């Protein structure tokens, strides 16, 4: 079942992949992807319901004209999902891993654990800006929005900026280790985050188990 | 790419203010950008760029002075500002791209730009990406400064708290159903005065009739309620400072000396080591953020002399 949410002027598709009682798991896809149609095998061990969100410009969500994507705006996408489903554990792949970290700081009481996994868009645009590609893609955009691919692949992630989100999640969540790094890749921002004492480096399986028991 | 826009009549007048001679729309990849022009249609193009929360109509006194010297003066309302479309997404990069759409809709040749406040930062970024697109650059109280600026909401505020994040998310949750507070022309002018305390009441009242629309229950600023100051983002102000030196086009910078809420607090002396070769920087004594509104004649003369 797909539920449509509103984030400013964007309609977001939230897919209810598995019903049931308990705290939901919210899946955030990678850059250029869309939500899976079924609960992925590696998330099957989650004991509760599972939701998956299509970010702006992806899957069944609105593809807006003219771009303007930032990770911070996509954090608002994730927040629109939390507004509907309440407290949740968030698992993100690639770009979705970065957004999972941001929303863990934005809504530390609601995010009961964020798991950061490998996937497209994990690296981002590095820690310093290069000359910007400013011209856009003509024609009617379709998902995945080419603007999203370009802008979110060059989205700046200086380690000190991203670490601030991890620190705020730890300070305000009441959890000893609210962030789990299950990704193997280590762009600079994730290297810095993984080095914090409040961040666990563990397998996806272990992280799901740990957060399910909260 | 462009189409005609209907001409409107000014509701109030202001000494020296003149509405643009021509209006047109520029389609920036699906976002309609309200673009306007003063002066001869066949004159050499000169672009004016407004700052955050402003609109092209704030050049109604300044632009005609440049147009009178023969320039085809072109400006536009940034997405979500003035008469341009409310956009689903806003970002610094999108504003820069929209700017390039307006330039491209006019001419492929290098052009001079005069930019105020956030517009200055946008033009420096555009000049870095496309160094041959600009022939000369004038920046009015918008040169980089070591501190973040108030109208750069989602770009360079790195020292955020958890409460900042929560407030921002709360705003996003309500943005779609938020409307600006209606009021009389005087009430809207008074509200804007809080942000622009040095501007005259008559000027602010005039601006209401351009930058606000009249609904059945009163006037409302046109600025998209989804746009909000006080955001956060990864940009580091010293990046802009370090990059300033790489600007190839001749630069004239005008800076304010009186601090005010919307001011960029550009420290004149601190900026000198970062200027590109040949650049000139002119501080305006006893002047606030809107240098070209406080001293339209003087700024226009300096700009015309600089443009040659």
C-alpha cells in the first residue's frame, strides 16, 4: 500500500511494505533509486512493520521542475514520514544513509536508531566546493530527476558539519549509540562519524537486533 | 524561453521611481522567473541582482539612472520572490542556475552585473563556474565576510543547535499551509522597517505596492512563506573569501559602514588581502546595507564610470 504525504509543494510516496504491531522500520533508498516493492531480505529480521519512502524526485514522489535539491531538504522528506508513522528506526542506503543521520539529529526523540549502509550517493560532493555545474537538463523531468542526481552527488559534506548531526543525535536521543555504521565505504564524513564514541560500527544484522530491542 | 508579461500600473508613486519598461517570463527548467527591463531594448545589457527576500522592484529608483545612460538594464525576481513562481525546492545553487537562465535568455556574450547582498555571493559563484560569462562585476554590500549572513538562510550556517533543526523541520511541516499575514500598506511597511530600519517610510510603502499583493483581507508580501531565514548548511564563509581572488572580471565593491540586521558586516580592512588584482573597494560612510537605495545617484555615477 502506498500513502501520499505532503512536504511543502511535493507529494511524497510512502510505501507500507509490511503491516504489523510494534515500532516501524523506515527505509530510505539510495541516490537515483526508489523504494523496494517488498521488504528486502537483509531487513526481513526486523520484528515490526516496514515502511519505505521515495525521496523528492524519486520513485512515485513528485519530480519538481528546476531542481534545488539539498540533503537538508530531504531530511524534511524523512520528517514528513515520521510525522505519519511516529517513532521509528531508520535504515538508509547511500544518500539515504546520510539523510538517516541528519534526521536522527533533527528528531532525536523519534528516531530510535539510524543505520547507515552502503549505496549510491554515500560519498556526496566531498568537503570543499568545486566550480558548480549550473546549467540544468531541458525537457520534462522524470524520476529519478536528473537534477537530483547532479545536485545530490555534489552535495557538500565537510566532516565537521556532518559530525555535528551525529553529536546532536547522541546528546538528545537518550541512547548511548543512536547511530550504527554498517557501510563498508568510508568517505571522509563517514570516517569522522564512525570514529565518534557515540557511534557503533556494526553489521546491519547486529544493528537491527540492537535497535529492535530498545 | 521567454514570453511577454502584462504591464501593471504603480499603485503609489515615489520620487524618481519608475516601473520597468518591459516585463517578460524566463522559463528556468520549469520555474517561471519574472524578468523586467528598463531603458532601450537595443542598448547594451546590464544585469541587476537583488538580495535575499527582496525583488527586482527594489531597483525602481536605481535602475532608471543606469538606463538613462543608454544601458538595457535587466533584473529578475528570484524563485519564490516577487512575481516569480513559488518553487517546490529552494537552494543557493538553484538561484544561481535561475540567474544563468536569465542571462542566457538575453545574450550569450559576457555581460556586466551589479549585485546586492546575497545576489553578490550568487554572482561570485557564477563567475567561478563560468569565468568568461561576466565582463565586469559590481557588488553592493555582498562581498564575503568571515561571518555568516542573515539572508543566506540555507547556505552557510554551520553552528546550529538541535533546536534550530527542530524549528526548521516544524516550519517545513507547516510550510504548505502557511500564508503571510495580511495588513494595510502601512502595516506591511512597518514590518519591513524592522529589517530595513534606515529606509524611509515612503519608500517602504511604495515597495509594498510592488512586492505585495492585495487580497480581499489586505496586502500580503509575495515572498513564498516556505522561504525562511535561520536555516543551516555546510557552506563555510572563508571558502567564498579564498575564492574571491580568482575572479577574472574587474571588480568594484561598495560596502556599508553602519551595521544593521540585514547587513553583511563586511569588514573593509579584513577583506583587502582577499581582493583580486585591480579590484577597488569603496566604503560608504554613515550608510547601511542598501547603499544603492540610500545613495542612488552617487552609486549610479560610480557604476557608470566603472562600466565605462
